């Protein structure tokens, strides 16, 4: 699922400009030790949005210890994903379409 998100976003980025490619700054990605370029942060954020959704679903369809573990992982990944969404939004380097995309990621992360 994580890798499929990368493939989907890669196709979107082939068709649409979501970010200013001249932004050479590096950004903190909560799930990595190294700093990432803006496109890398976008890729990771989109992928981890799906990871969060996976754990959200697992907590709803399991019980007991499995549901508790799923809840912990959901909370962990959702927190990281929300922080990354805000970094993208605050970067000043997303195009208007990119800001719309980030807004939809934000909306998805609020459920």
C-alpha cells in the first residue's frame, strides 16, 4: 500500500505541478532521520496517509490486543502524517494545485 501510493503520486506529478521544483531546501520528515527535499516530503506524506488509514481500519475491525496495537500505530502514524502535512502547507513552495492537494490530505487526516 505504501509503495502503491508512491506510484500513484508519481503519476500525478508527471501530469501536474504540485510544487515549485526550484525549492532546494530540506524538510524534516517525522518518519526519517535525514532531511528530505520537498518532493520527498510530499511522497512520504502521501504514502503515510494510506498507512494511517490502514491502521484506522484495523482498529475498527479487530478486538482486544490487536485493536489496541492498531490504535497505537494509527495514533503514531497519524500524528507524523499531520505534522508533515502542515510542513508542506507552510513551505510556501506548493503551487495552488499543490495547496489544494495538501488541503485534501489534511481533510483526509482529520477523519
